[in-house]
């Protein structure tokens, strides 16, 4: 089935995930299922003010009732992440692209080692969800400057991902 290149979505939920990181749950404004996406995919988000920025989908692939993205506020932002944090709120409508994937998992690998740095965890979290659902052999190393900057720590710790994930904090034990 082909999908329109631009989707209209509603922000169903905006949530603080960690210091300077907010997540956004996006649902189709017309209530229809969203296009299927694969682990590693991202969407282009048309921001208030006219900027276009890319954000990776971090919910389990296969979900069509929502997309989840998480955005780090960049201290030197020219406006993209700042707009997501300061201007976009629950209930708002946004235009996004259909998901595209330039960062696909190798399906037949015998073992996957996922290395995440900070907000770069977003596509890898989606990959981890995919790998755990297929009982694949994998580990995710999640490196973050500090615990307060660690998005999705509770989600990981309280899920079947937990045994596969190792956290590395710059300010933690060596
Ligand atoms: C495929 C893809 C997926 C992504 N997924 C995520 C995600 O899941 N979460 C997330 O938070 N971000 C993600 N990003 C990054 C995101 O698209 C934005 O780039 C990010 O939010 C910053 O946008 P901004 O407008 O706030 O900052 P920008 O204004 O784009 O600035 C970003 C950085 O570039 C530097 N910079 C600005 N101008 C210049 C210049 N002229 N020369 C050199 N350096 C400059 C700034 O100092 C700043 O540190 C993704 C990007 C891609 C391509």
C-alpha cells in the first residue's frame, strides 16, 4: 500500500524523559493507522517557524497507532530542537514525512552490538525492541554523560530489554 509523503499527526503526549530531553507521542490526526516503519527509521518534522528536522522513531517497530520521538534540546540550536521543546505541546498538529530508513539492521547477523551515545539511543532503542521480539543475540551499550541525562532508563530497566542493556555514565564508576 502506498502512503502520502506528508502525514498530519497530533501530539497525543509530550513528556520529560531526562534533563533537556522531551519525548513526543504522535498519532494520525484522522485516527487512521500510521504507515508501518522498520527499526532505524526517522521522520522529517515540519516545525513551527518553518524549519525541517529529522527525528528517529523510538517506539517498537510495527506499531501503527503511534510514533514516538525524543528530542534533545541543543544549547546552540538555530531553532529546531528549541521549537520542539518550547513551542510544540500536547494537542498540537504537526506535518511529518512518512518514515524513511537509512540505518537498517542487518537481518541475518549472528550477533548485534548496538553502541549508543546520548540522544543517539533513539534508533537503537527501536532496534533493540525489534531484536528482543525476535529473540536475537544482541547487546546495547548506552553511554551518557550522567544519569540525569539518561532518557528511557526506567523503560529499559522495567522491560525485557534490561538483560541486554549496559549503561555507561561518564560520572559513574569507571
Ligand atoms: C536521521 C536523523 C535522525 C535524528 N534523530 C534525532 C533524534 O532522535 N533526537 C534528536 O534530538 N535529534 C535527532 N537528530 C538531529 C536533529 O535532526 C536536529 O539536528 C537537532 O534537533 C538539532 O537541531 P537544531 O535546529 O536545534 O540545531 P542546529 O541549529 O541544527 O544545530 C545543531 C548543532 O550544529 C551546530 N551548528 C549550527 N550551525 C552551524 C554551522 N553553520 N556550522 C557548524 N556547526 C553548526 C550547533 O552548534 C549545534 O550544536 C537526527 C538527525 C538525523 C539526520
